[in-house]
């Protein structure tokens, strides 16, 4: 926390606390103060925050503070930054200070002028006849604009309970699930119990409308409270009013404050909102690398639906049943999908393309590349050839045979490999052998991924079908209880179907 000092005030005025933050020479915030927490505001005591720079430091020239704290008293906007200049405080300090009047998390950074040591062109620093003060103007044009990284400060809220301040360290919190409390009109008994047990704050996990999984963290409608908390037919406005009345009852009657999670980004797979905003999810357009995963997912769904047509019973009751079912997945799902095509170079297509480039004879190897090729052998030569003929092409699992080579460069290197007297047929045979060698790591990658698929499916099916605590235990494999829960949800949009990945609890988000 920043250091603090009391500034002189009129004798009849309440204390005025100023929190000082000394910035680094380059205007950045010291590492140990990269997150600043200021006490709550309001009541008899108010406070201010003061940023200080040493005169003569790198960031001291035309130093300006930018913050999204509403300095002018306007409504808060996360991306709306207000500016305030640093001013001289004494012979050593520049300061920028403002009074804190509202709680919340805020951002700030410092902009300033600095000499660009890397710049060679000083033509803009030449004095001009239009300069009011030629010397000053010439020097000023030699500076470039700089800014520090964004830093943060948090102003604690001022909590009161029963007319008395409640410090954050004094919170005694109990987490509750609204969907297990019943109708909101009957919460009084539970609230009284929580109060008698010594709690002074209830944390409600999300109470908005839940999606198909019935999880409070997978919301069908983020903007409306759940129907099961109210009497049938209660309108959205009436729900909001009832919640306000309940919170007032909590505070005044039971001496309880309330907080809740605001999980706007936790959207259920069956939310209507996704139909209008499919771009909010990872789909096959914005995340094309998911194409192969979607094809496997869709094939598993079809296999679940048509299981008896493949000679399997829908009930899975033993480990032997799981083993047989997974053998069917391998035979009727994985093998027919030919997923290895997403990994490897299409040898026949590549040979045709390089054959045409051979006939055109337009590309030649550079002398430096010839020397580099001659300098390596064995596995190192194969790796060099792979890098040379593939070039900077990026490969993702988005299309079958998406891994390609540069036909012109490949034709050029083949002429070197087969020698000056080598013919086209010999070159193409050499190419096939080379491509098979280059494809080998990709086939190994595919084999490893298939083993992971089989292992994960086996363990998941065994748990869900054989563990007595699983929701699929004793349920038949079919459209409602698929072999495994689908990774993708298909939504209907104005532009057609979109397939969105249910990334769920994948930290970092991108599946």
C-alpha cells in the first residue's frame, strides 16, 4: 500500500488523508506497488492519491497522468481515460493528485516526452521561421511521445451494517446456492439461521436463469433471475423488485449483506443468445483447427444414435461391455474417418505438383542453400530438406492434406539430389521416398493422438456407465445419453448452422 501523510486542514474540518505513490525514474510503478489498494471512502474522513516524480527524471518532461477514474465526476467508463498534468510541488518533485470520491478498480498510466536515442534524422529539430521561441520549439520537436505500461489501483468499498462501518477484514461470509433455498419468499427462515450463526454476509452463487445442465455457472439468460426462485408467472421486473426487497430484509432484519458472482461469460450451450452471437464461442470459422475434432465428435454422436445397427446393446453393464464398445468405436468411427489425412502431406498430389514444376524448370537453388545441403547428412539432412521444401507454411488441423510443400523449391532441390543426368522419373521416385520419410513424424503424431482418444474414451465410459454415482449409470447409450458428452453444440444462426466448442472449464479458454 502507498505511504500516507496528513495534510494541514482547518481545525473544524475532518482529517484529510493523502496517499503518496513515488513513481520510478521512467514513470513506471515500483514492482512492489504494482497493485495499490486504498481504503474505503466516504463518511467523515476523505482521502486523495498523489503520484510523485523526481524533477529531472526520464518521465518528468511534459508528464501527464491518464486514468479511467472519473476525475470530472462523470459516469465511469472502463475505456474512458481522463488526463491530468503533473505540476511542480517543490524543488525536487512533480506531483499529480486528485481526491478519491468513489470505490472501484481503476487503471492509470503516465505519458511523457523523451529523446529517442535511436533516431538518426534530426531534421524535425531544425528551427522554423514560424516558431514563437525558436530555441525552445526546436528542442521540443526533438522529443518523442512515450507512455508507461498500465497499472492499477483499487479503492475499497465502504460497507455499513446496522448503521456501523464494516471493515473488509470483519466480513464473516457464507456461500449459498439460491436454487437450493427454494422460493425467495420463503428465505426468511434460512436467513435467520445464518444470522444467528454469526455470519454477516451471504455470498450467492449466480441466481440467473440456468441452462440445460442446470448449473448456476452455465447461464441460459444472464439478464434475468431464475424462474424457480419465484412464483409461476412472475415477470422480470417483479423478480428484480422482489430481490431488492429481500436484500433490504437481509440488511435491516437479519444484519446480513449480500454479494453474488457476475459471470457474464458463462453461457449455457442452449442459450438463445448464442444464435445471434456465435462468434462468442470457438467455432469452425474463427478456430479452424477444431475441424478434425468436430468430425470425430459428430461421428461419435451418430454412433451413439445408431448403436443397435452395429450389433451393440445400448446397456453397458461391465468392463467387458466397455471394451467391446470401444472396439466398435475404433472400427466404425475412428478408422472410417481417416483422420490421419489432417496430419500428412498428400503424396500423390505433391508429386503431380512437383512434376509440373520440374517441367517448367523455373526455380533454382541458391548457392548458399546448395552449400547448406552439402554440409549435412543423415537425419540432419532430412530435417533440412523438410524445412526447405515446406518453407514457412503453417499447418493446423483445419483441412485434410492441409500440410503442403513448395513445388518450385522441391523441384529445384530434386535436380540437385538426382544430379545433372537424373531424369524426371528418378526424381519423382526420390520425391516419394522423401515425402514418406517426411510424413513419418506426422503419422506417429496421429497414432499418439488416436491412443489418447481411445484411452480417454475408455476411462470416461467406464466411469460414467459403471460408477454408481455417475448420472449416466444404468442409462442406455443413445441420443439422450451419448457415449460421451459432445464437445460441440450446433446452433442455428441467420447465416446457417455454426458448431461451437463447449470449452467448459478449460483454463485459458481455447480448446
